[in-house]
C-alpha cells in the first residue's frame, strides 16, 4: 500500500475541518473506508500526539497525524506515575512515555468517558497523589495518619493540580505541577524567565560534539513544521550540548541543558545539526543527507533527567534527578553490543 502505516502527515489549510477518515483516505492510497476504520479504531493513529479512535474527528490546519506501523500501547495509568516529591504546594512526578502533559484546549470539553481513553498526566496526577498518600498512611505507625485516607480505608479526593510547564508525549522524565494558585503563578514565572534548571539526556544519531546551539524558532519554517528562522524572527532558543558517551561514530548519548524552553527545542536543534534524536519522525527532513537512524528505537529517545526550581513558599532551590528509563537503557545496551562496545 502506498503511504503505508508508519508515516507522518501534516494537516494543511486545505485540509482544515476535514474528518480524520477523509484525510487518511486521501493519503493512504488505495485505502477503503473499512481499512481506515480498522486503523483508527485499532489505535494505529495519533492526532497531535494523542491516540484518536474517532474517524469523524475534525482536523485543524497545523495538526500532525501519525499512522503507526504497530498499534499504540494502552495509555499509562495513575499507577505508572511515580511521585518524586510532594508537599502542600508542589508535586514533582516522573512522567512515563506515551502520555501528554496536558490536554489540548480543543479537547477540554470532551466528556469524562472520552478523556479516559487517552488521559493526560495532569489528569492522572491527583489519583497518583491519592495512592501515594494512602500507601504512606498505611505504613505509618500513627493511627491519626492512617485515618487520612478517609472512612473505611477509602482514598480521599485530591484536588486537581495546575500545569506550569510541559514535556512532549514521547519524552519521559521529571515534571512539576503546582497544587494551588499562588504556587502556580510563582512557578510559571520561573519557567517564563528561564530561571529553572532543566537537563535532558538524548540518544542521537552520529558522533555529536560539545557546543551551544542558538537560533530563533518559528512555528512554520516553510513546510508546516517548527524550525529555526534565518533572521531574528521567532523565539530565541539556546541549547547547551555535551556528549556523555560515543557509541562508535554511529550514535551519541548527549546531555542537553536548556537555557530556554521552547516547544520541541532539543528535537529541532539536534536534527538541524545533523544529529536527530533516535526515534525522531517529525524533524528528520531538516537535513536530507545526514546519518541514518538505524537504532530501531521504539520512541523518541529523550528523557528529562534533572529539574530544579525555587520552591514557591520556602524560597529554597530544590533539584531532582531521574535515571534513564528501561526502554532507553535497553536500546543503549543493544547498540553497544551490536557496535562492539559491550
């Protein structure tokens, strides 16, 4: 089939308000209605990073539709979200891959049942907090603490949290949420002023070297995708890159420290330098003749490994770290073995 599953398609102005079914039938040719319906309902289609099982979904210009070769895994649940730090004002969690940080504004009015098909991290965190508090109370030798779970051992309801920053759906790692309005305002200002500490680990193609990447990012570089502008149009983006491990000349585990925090900043900067993040599908065409990604990475190999900020109440700087998740460690181990670095 031409336009086989495993492809990425960009919704243009001409496609605005088209149904997902019509959009796919025009691109997966030949594609019958039953074929498109099977792909969508079988969790093979992502719209703007979220699994979409609604063939009648109306698309908007600028959205990205991905057709997966294999069905998307079931979305993470609250039990997959690890609480790293919790107090009355903030909660820091270790985000699993496969889930967006917040819900797209157009999906805010969806009924709860529809949201449960593909929950966001923001929606799962309150339940994760409740489970964390219940487990802590169960371990406590003090009866009063045990009682905080509520009557008859039920977990108490935890209020919604407030997002102050985001990381991509496929990116794993540390995210902080505010638990009240004052904390939300203070933390959001820190991220706006870029005073937070944000360090990522990424497995990239080729032999990357140390350096600082600075450019101005725009929403549309001319092909419907985000990218760097030639002049000073767009938002300033600065990424400091330092190699951690070279796996021959084929791959490099790099540390990326963000001086700014723009959408897809690391993915764009590394791709434009000719070292796309392994598993990258959107920004691969920034350089057509660079090294090829043959890592067979199951997702974008990017992990938010360090997060630091000033606590909104105590005024103390706090820093958290997260180790590489199992899927990235497995890819690294396999590449080392295949390239003679075991």
